[in-house]
């Protein structure tokens, strides 16, 4: 298990490894659904370096029930 950079859940886990062994690993968080690749910048993969403005509080996730509509094609 890994710590989710966005919501700090300890439940994140490995989803996939790169076809070329050791190039990268993909992780996903089952709490906030954030997904990241190990080779991304640490500001996207590290809980302590993730932009605080984009952090998600786990208590707020059940309240996020409204999904914005997709705009009509022009
Ligand atoms: Zn998360």
C-alpha cells in the first residue's frame, strides 16, 4: 500500500507496471480515485509535495455528488 498524494489515504495500491521492467509503476487511490505514475514529478506523487490547494479531504468526498455537465458540441 502507498499513501495517496491527494487525499493522504493509506489505501492506494499498484495498478500496473511498465512493459519495460522498472521504467514506471502506476498507482491508484480507491478513496479519491487519484491515479499517478511513479515517474511523474514529485509534486504529483508525494503527499508532502502535492499542491495543498488541490488536496482532497476524505470527509468531503461523499458530498461531491454533483458532476458538471459536459457542454454541448458547437
Ligand atoms: Zn486519494
